[in-house]
C-alpha cells in the first residue's frame, strides 16, 4: 500500500482510520529506508512482520516471481513443491554469476540486494564484536572448512610458481587440516609447546619452519583462534609479525572466535598498524557457531588495510550459489539489531566464569581438578584421572580373581581325578576278592587276553566345564558415551595414546593437540553463544551422576561372577580351560551393554562413537 493507494482506500474506509494505517505502513518503510541508507545494523531489532516485508518485497523483484514472466532458459527459478517455495520465500534464482559469487545476478535483483546487504550487516556485527579495522566481508554458502579451502585456492595464484606448502600450527580438529589438503597443498605441521596446563603456539618453531621451507614455497601460514582446551588460541600477533617480515600470507581460522571479545581484540591487534604491525590476509569464521543460524555459512573478512583477498575469494567461487545462508544470517541480525547482538555477546561472557566456577567445584568434589587455561576464553577442561585409576584397579582386580579362580579350579580337578583313580582301584580289588564272574564273562576276558588287550574300568564322567563370567571395566572414554546417553552434547573425553592419520599426516595422541602425551585424561566443555546458567546447572547435576555411575560399573567389574556361591563355584570350575581362554575372557568381558566401551582415545559425544547405551 503506497500513498496513492491509501488515498483511494479512503473512499472505502473512514479517512481517519486509513491515515492511522498509513502511518503504521510508513513506520515500517522508514525502517527499511534507514537500513538501506546506513547499511548497518538497526540499533533495535525488528519484529517479524517488518523482516518478512523486506524479504517479500525483494522476492517480488526476482524474475521468477514476475507476474508476466515467460522463462525459456535452462534455469528459470522453477520450484515444484509449494512447501519448498514458501521455505525460501520464492528466492529460487540464487546469487552471483559463473565468474564471481558477489556479482549481480540479472534475473535476481532482489536476491542480489539481500546478499549485498547481508555482507554489510555482517561486517558491522564483526566490528561490534571487537574486530575493529575490519574491511570487506564475504558471506559464503559454505561451512568453515570449505571456506578455508577457497581462501587458500585464491591465495595460491598470488604466490611464486611452485609454492605448495602451508605452515600450520597444530590443532586436533580434522576440518582445518583437510581444508589444506583439499586445496592440493602440503601441510607443514608445527607442534605446540606446553606452558603449565596450556598448550600454546611455538612461535620459534613457526619461524624455523618459514626459514627451512623458504618464502617462495609457502602459500600461507594458518593459525587457529578458537579451539578445545587445554589448547590456547594461537598467538596471532606474534605470527602476524613473522609473516609481515617474511612477506608471507597469514590466514586465521577463527571458526567460533567472534563470540569472544578477547579473541576479536587479539585478531584486530594483529592486523592493526598501530598494534603489532603484523600481516593478516583473511579471517574465516562460521555463521552457525557465532550467530546461531543453521549450518552452512561462513564469513571471510579482511582488514581494511589489506582488502584484496576477499575479492579474490569471491572470484574463485565457481558458479552461482544459494542465497539461503545469507537469508538466515540477515533475518537473525535484523531480529537482534545492534542492541540484541551486544546483549547475547555479553550474556556469553557472563556464563564463562560461571561455568568455570561450577566445574571447579565439581572437580573438587570428585577429587579431580580444573585445568588452568586462562588464555582460552571459550573452552575449559577437567581431569578424569581418578576414573582412569578406578578403571585400572578394577581391571587388575578382575584379572587377579580370574587367575586365582583358575588355580583353584585346576587343583579341584586334580583332586577329583585322584579320587576317581582310587575308586577304580578299589573297585577292581573288590571284584577280584568277592566277585564271581557272570556266565560268559570269563570267556570274554580270555578273548581279550588272547588279543593282547587290557581291560579298563570305565571312569566316572567329569562334569562339563561352564564358562567363566568376567565383567569388563569400562574404558574412560565410555564416560563421554554416558553423557551422550543422558542428553549432554558437546563435551569431549580425551585420553592419551590415540594414533590417527588425517590428510596423509599421522598424529600421536590425537585429540589432545600434542605429540607428547598430555599428563592427564580430561573432559572439555564450552561456554558458547546461547549457553545459559540453567544449562550449566543441569550439566553439573548430570556430571555428578555419571561420575557415581561410572565408579559403580568399575566396582561391578572387579567381581568376576555376579551370582551367588553356587554360580561362583561353577565359574571356578570353568577355569580349568586353557590360560589363553581365561585371558581372552578377561579382555573381552561380557556382552552386557553396560560394560561396553568406546575405542581408546577421543570420544566426542556428538559422534556415533559416543552413542552407546550406558
């Protein structure tokens, strides 16, 4: 309803009422006008009706929604299912052209407008979060890993011929490493070093790697700012100075670092000329982890002082792209507004110390400890060393009882065999003294003697040996499965000793970010965007319960048979089987689901490996 139509409407409805309605329409239109003019987040969030008004108007600007459109091309934005069309607000043409994802799409003026507007609002959101000095931002319909791959592919043509190496500060998360190999590049892994409980950047190691490989062979240095404790975010400022001195590109994997003001300030200082004077070419972050939207989007940002890489990334993307990731982010940012965005960031910052205090108290109750990792502003970890000790003690007790049971059973069997022999001898003597051969029996004995055979008395048949029952103690990584089965997601249980190959690179103690075994087994938890105090309180309740139940399982495993004396006697008799069988039973345990375990190493209880019943 524009002003002309409202004037005409006054002939149908009272003018005063029409004027009031016209003012309400104008209020929404002014919000949209201010947004297009400022290209920044509105200070206060919009209501759903205004957000939908903007999107519906833009959708009507795409050619597939023209009333009189006749499409005869191979791609005309046709959608068969009405439900799908409604889900996407009719925005079916996508964005970009074959040569550039940021290029205007002639058939989709409305979609192109929404995509460009989203990029401007995303840049404003990054500045509010603490990434001051940010320049252009590209919103990609890709998750973080593929976005990193695209950045490296865009960098490679800018490097000397033959450059194929990426210097990478180790983080035990597959995505970042696979993004390097997916770009056809070779990772050069620089291990971390331990400072107290934290694993921190080996800046000297990176410097030595740059010198050893030579600048002409290196495509980029990749650092990480958001990670699981006890790893700390990389020292991006120090690495940025190394990259500036060597004239080597520097890419920051900031997957979920936007939600931390500490991390954003560190990145901003790294690229600021007034700060470290270092080099940062691109910072890549996830939309779902930082803005609470569905998975499938990433932001590639560059500093205002070095903006060129974002345009190169846009030009590297092949073909058109879906506008869905842009639409999700745009609607969310308009829903929050600048005020709401600052509020959710502040709430996360407040939950972080609350989670730390609650986990420290829990660790004290369970004779564990909270690892001191002050440089990590999102993730933290508590040890599980007492559970490891409990599991080990239960396993030793079970094996000892199996050994004793086997020895006793063998002695019992030997005694039983001796008693059988004695009874046979006595029976033979009794027959010789008192027994009179039955008719035909003498002739049978004579026949046996003639054939040279010896008459043997039939022994008493031994009882069949029942199988020895052994309950196996759960592996400590099963603790993660217990949490998952109790609807606790996102935690990770990490034990040393796991070897894993990712992207052709073999890592020892994978999951703990270090080649040298970390001195403790531990569990991580994060105070991420959207986590509430109620979440923390319930987590602690379920953790306490799992500690108790895990120890009960270990106590049950310390007893080889769960039945009464008669069953225990049968189990003891079964131990006469070979020692290899006993050893096999003591390792394989029972088939009880409660005694099942996960593979040694890392259990991420959001993975299938952790989805075992406890």
